[in-house]
């Protein structure tokens, strides 16, 4: 992968393959192993000893899975758009939905060679885009619709500048006047206290977190959204992934850890 941020997709892929191999997986993405080529194995080798970040990564994926499962059980024909989809396989694992995956051409081409969109249980459209040079609205305008669209922005926002985040939000608002965003938000205090070791490894891949803020939710709240819910990723991981810290410790005594990294839903 020439794009450094795209290379981090191999890390999250390795996490889900590792999680699926455990006796009690959190996410249970049984398709992840199909993408684990030599480059992915090399990337995962650098991260596999990071238990808490890895369990949290699998947990954030599982939390969004649950939200989408519930939403699609009510409206099975809803459209789901995944920005920076990486090696996401939800279209193969969750019943219902018309799925649109958007990512760099190298990822889309490789995914298609290993797990073709035509094999998905649901309708799946994969859209290649060079994020640095091509327009997201140009790619997604054919799918703009007035009905509620579910938009996943997972493991993406922390790599974008404030300006890039605002630009992304405005594009989505113009394309989809009714939508719900599912995203992971990390507070600056969490990053400073707990994020150092994993960020060092991410930096070694050529990527980096940028423009961290203590109130990342304001990106949405200041731009016309209302918050529907937030779930603590570390607390979920403690309850479901055996990270070595009892969940009650995180819940009652480690507020920065508990509230510093969350999956949030926002409705426009």
C-alpha cells in the first residue's frame, strides 16, 4: 500500500483475524483471514503484542456491528456507506442493507480479488477513490438519496486535520440530507495518557494522528447534528475481551480511559 493511512488497514485487519481465532471472539469476523497476505502479516507482527489497543480495536468494530444489525433489522433496505472501508466485511456478515464501500484503489482491487462483491449476501458496491486527488461527492453523487443513510467513519477521523474533517462532514451533509454517522472519537487526554505506544507503531507505518482535541464530538454538534448515543470502547473491551483490567475499575476509577475513546452516533 503506497498510502500510509491505507497501510493501517492491515493493522485493523490483523486485529479482526486475531479476534476471530480466539475461543470467544468479540467481533468474530471470519472473513478477515482471507485477506492476510505477507504484507498484512508483517504489519500485524509489529502490533500483535498490544493487547489493550487490539482488544479495543476489535471492540469498536463489534459495537458498530451491533448498531447496524439493529438498524437494518428495522429497515432492511437502508443504504450503508463506509468511508475508508479498508477490509470491512460487514456486507457479508450483517443481514440487510445496500452497502457502499469507498477506499483507495489498491485496497478495493485487492479486496475484490479475494472476496468479490458479487459474493456478498447483500448488495455491495465498491468505489475506488484517490482521496488526495479525487472528489468524494463526484464518487457518491449517484447514490445520494433523501432516505436515511447510515454512514460509517471508523478509524479515519484521527488521521485528518480539522479542515479535512469539516470538509468531509459538509460533503456528507450535501449528499445525504438525512443520515446517521457511526464513528470512533478519541479525546486528547486519552491519547496523551494511553495512546503513545500504539501511535509510535502507527507512525512507523508512515501515518500519524493529527489535530487531537478534548472535545472531538463538537465536530458534529457544531454542524447541525444531535448525539444519539456514545459507548466506551475500553469499557466494552474490558467486559468482553479480557484486557486484564476489571470493567468496574474502568467504569468507576479510570474516567480518562472510560470516556476517552468512544463509538458515537450522530443524526443530522
